C-alpha cells in the first residue's frame, strides 16, 4: 500500500510518499526503494539546478524500478511542479549514485524496470510557461477560467472540478490538453502482476546546504 500525501501554503509544497507491506516477502523491494531514495537525497545538490522542473534519480538492480525525485525551484516560482516521469539519469549522476555503493541483492519481481503511463487519466496540471492560446471552444475558455481561479498551476483532479460545479467538461478538458495548456498525468503502471514501491521526500536546496523538509522522526 502506497501512502502519498502533502500540503502547500501559497503554492509552496511539501510532498512525500512511502510504501508499507504486511508480508515480509516484499521487504527487499521496499528496502531497495528506500535505499535509492536516501542515496538520491545524499547526492542531489544545487549543481543539478539546471533541471528546473525535476530530475529523475533512478537506480535499477535486478529488475527493480526505484524512484523519481522532484527539484522545486521556489526562488523562480511559488507554485510547485510534478516530478519528472519516465526519464533516465545522466552519466554523471549515475556515476555519483554508484559511488555510494548502494547494493540491492536478490531478484524480487519480474517487472519491466520502468513504468509507463496507462489507464484512465484523472490528474492534470496547467503548464507553467504557457502563453496566450486562442481557444475556439467556449466551454474550454470557461473551464480554463475555473482552473486559473481555483488552482493556478497546482495539480488538480477531476473530482475537484466536480466539486466546483463543473458539468460535461471532458471535451473541454481534452481541448485544453490538445492545446498544451493543460498537461495530463495518467497513472504510472508496471507490467500486470508485478509490484512497484515508492518513497518520496521534498528537498529544499539552499545556497550552502539542503534540507529534507518532509523528513520526520519515523520517516
């Protein structure tokens, strides 16, 4: 079971996630992901700030997919982004990762080693840098106004639109996605029958140090 939760104040997000299993059979998978997360936290620094939205720090051993990391540049924009998805690390990052000698022993599951976007999409986010795009669909214009007024560039799901009283908006939402105004984020899935573990933290990169602001006494 994956627990993913977070909060924000004026667009400054603290987000984290962890996975729990009630069968020791899955412990190696969880430990592999936990080790990869902690290794990524050790090596991430301001030298990766060129990856303005996020950098994926992925360590794969014995067919286990590990984790993605999000770098939030709060000095550039208040509203946070969603982590980079389905991307590989560069050679330099991989070299640093391997220097920490995080060992993952044992073949746990026969997954692909990476996940793909699949199933029905429910989560969306307005693109940060989108300019004015002329929309012909009146409903799309109205829906975009609702999104701007209530979410800005924060992520939202369809349930939030339902609560705001929006009705019959799927065609308008698709139109906004087709015009690259809204970015859809479908669920990430591995092969059927395999298992995926996730651990996630939010890191604040200061000029001289870094702070794991989602870290607690027990996580």
